[in-house]
C-alpha cells in the first residue's frame, strides 16, 4: 500500500540492478523538473536528492529494490522495498486489460493525486484486469494508468508523441529503438495492432528484449470477454 500524499508533491519511482540505481541522475532531473512545473518551492538540491537515494540503498541488504522519492515543499522521503518480479505465467498466459476514458492532467509532471490514473487502475482491478489504457473523450489512446505504451504494426514500432508522461523508461525504449515512430490512433485502430508493449516504469528488465528487447509485454486482442467496451487485452511474453 502506497503512502497517501498531498497534491502538491512530486515523486519518482526507480529500481536497482546489482545494488546500482537505474538512471539515477535522469530520475532526479525529472523529479526536479516536475517540481518546477507545478511551482513547488523546496530547499532541496540535485545532490541532496541523489545522496538520499544512494544512502537508502546502502542501508539495506537485499536486491533488487524499488525506490520511491517523494518531494514536497518542506520534506524529502525515500521509500525502499523489495522489488517483486511479475510471475512467469503472466508472460506465458497473458493478463487482461481495459480501456478507460480519462486523460492525465499536467502530463509533463509526475505528481501525486493524479486521480484519473488511480481510478483507471482500480477499474481494471475491479473488472478482473491487470492494467488500463487511457483514452480521451474521442476514443484516442494515450498511455496506461501506470505504464508506457508502445505498439507494432507491419514491423514498425509506434508510440504516442504527446500528452503522456515523459518517463525515463519511455526515454530508454526510444533510445534503444531509435526507429520508433509517433502516431495518434483510436482504440479501434489499436485493436488492429500486431503487438502492444506495456512497460511498467520500475519493471524495466522485464521489458528488455524482443524487437531489440528480450522479454516483453505483448498485448493481443482476445474475444469472448466483457471489459467496459467488450475488449480485453492479453499480456504475453
């Protein structure tokens, strides 16, 4: 259970590999940029944030871990917990997903109280699904509630260009797959994609592979299930 925070807080979620924090500098930069975008005034520097993260990892004796940095106007918290990997059956058998109408406000800032994300994720759980794909009032896709979204059509990798969180995991995928193209499509068009990749932000190694990544989240349409608009997505490895 995540600790509830006030709206005027920003956060970043990170993970370790062999006790090394993945792209720590980039996450700290993005956290400070989120604070700037919501006009959050605080006394903490880049070095303060980085030192707190490194100290938190040094103080524990397990790996990998999930770190959550939370920054407010007067307080800096770094939460650390063991990182639980997704079960192999998720890759073998797939998981269900839903479409959820709603868009992220202030998409460039990673802040708390993004109720559309929390509500979308809860709607997915309540319907027996694993994740939700956000769509706007016109049925155009955005991102997942708590993850990045890429799809493949005719051998070409695509993602949405704007209106989504510019996350570090997303940036990493774009750097590796340097031929990725941007597109804006409807949920009906997304159903026709050959593959859909879902990248949880702190589960990067699970999405590293195939089409230039090794193990990945691949969504495919499944018939015979009812989830809001009648569509369920399968998450396959």
